[in-house]
């Protein structure tokens, strides 16, 4: 049976960078933090993301966790 094994996790803060002057559509910038502990819970990442967001000039729009995994036969 195949299983997956988490190998890497990244926390990404998506920040609102205002609106495009021509279209009026919102613009976003992101900041990524690598080497997130694989066992980190959603509540822990939420708390850290809001702590980091408080240090930014732009308002926080979204929090994204990106996991990478290997599929292996286990």
C-alpha cells in the first residue's frame, strides 16, 4: 500500500498591496517562511502568521501552508 511522507512545509503570508490604478483590482504580495516544523498545527501557524503580519506594512489577506510529500510504498 502506498503512503505519503511529509518532507517539507512552507508558511506563506499573502499581503494586500493596494489596488491596480488601471483596473481597480486588488494586488497581492507574499512572504514565505521555509523550514516550518512538519508537526506544526493550524492553530500554531495561525498565531505565528499573525505575529509576523503585525511586523508588516501591508495588511494580511490570507495564510497559506504548502506541504511537500513523497509517495512511497509502505
